[in-house]
């Protein structure tokens, strides 16, 4: 298992919409996330800065392949089409990233 984290900005005019979307995530998206070996997934919001922080545990053996499968899923493309306009990617993210991945520096069970 690998713990992972990421962050992105949230458009201040779309905070309520983003919260509404995530209060009722589509069942197909929840199933897809689980099928891609992601567990214990949480997204936090820091207001008023409007920064999202996502964290999860990856239980698979090929993260890149699981993420490619997720990205290719037609229902997930629909989900991203409604969520991505709410988000503001960080200018410092790595090439190819939407959410900026983070390094774990501390953990305590």
C-alpha cells in the first residue's frame, strides 16, 4: 500500500457547486475509483484560500496503468467535464498533471 496526496486550487465562484457535486458523487465514479485500487480517499477544502487537498491509499501494483484506465473511462470523462471547470491547477504542477502530486514527509499510524 502506498499513501498518496495531491492538491489543486478551487475557483472561488464555484465552491458551492464543487461541494454539491462531491456530496453526491456518481455511483459509477465511486465504483471506478475502487476498481482502480484506491481506498480511503478523502478530499479536503481549505477556505478562504480555496485549496483542495486529496489523499488516498493505493493498493495496486501499477499506478500508471490504473490511472490510464480511469482516465479512459467514458463516465469518468463526463465526471471530469463537470468537475474540472471548478478547479484551478497550480502553476507549479509537473508537466502532464492537473492536480499537483505531493511527497509524503511524515506518517503515524
